[in-house]
C-alpha cells in the first residue's frame, strides 16, 4: 500500500466521483466485481484511470475496501486492496475480451479465499456468453451488479 496521506487524498477524490455515474468519461471509471469461488461473498466497486489509479469496493458482508491498480509493462494488470476489517486482496488480471470490453482475473484474499474478478461495463453479457462462467458465477455477478 502507498503512504497514508496519498491514500487519504485518493479516497476523498474517489468518494466524490462515486456519486457520479461510472462511465469512461468520468475519470475513466470502470465497474468491478469479484466473487469467491465458494459463492459465499462478493465485492462490487469501481476502478479509475486508464493505466492505473484508485479502486474501491464493498463486499456483500459490508467490508469497505480501497487500494490501487496498475498496468504492468507487458499489459497485464495488478491491484492491491485493503478492507476496513484488515482483510487484504491481491488481484491480477491478464485477459481482455475485446468485443465486450471485459477484463478477467483472479484474486487472493489474506484469509486464503480465492476469487474470480471481472471489470468492465458489459460484465453480465460477457458472463452469459461463457458456459463455464455462467454455471460457476452468474448468480454472484447478478447479485453484485
């Protein structure tokens, strides 16, 4: 995580933008969803920036989480988040579905849970097109969005 003053300023800016619609014209805002593999929890939130920036999410269980994401030199992405109860997440994504604009990835939580991660403005249409995702995660994604 970055220095506390930088994080505090980022959170203030993100909180102000969270009231606005999540669009690419609004700080390059992109919706995010992450669901635990067992279906017991999910996170829904927003990521800001084209090549990196703040990310915020809230879990089904009420955890408020924030952190940063960045694009690596080879075009994949990474994110680190910390939640209000101390839970931490590391996210990596390496697949971009061009026609839907959906990014896919995996997350690991500090409690050992593993999650699937999606980012984009058309997550539901993407998941509905993928048989394995539909079976595994559609209920979680629908609930989160």
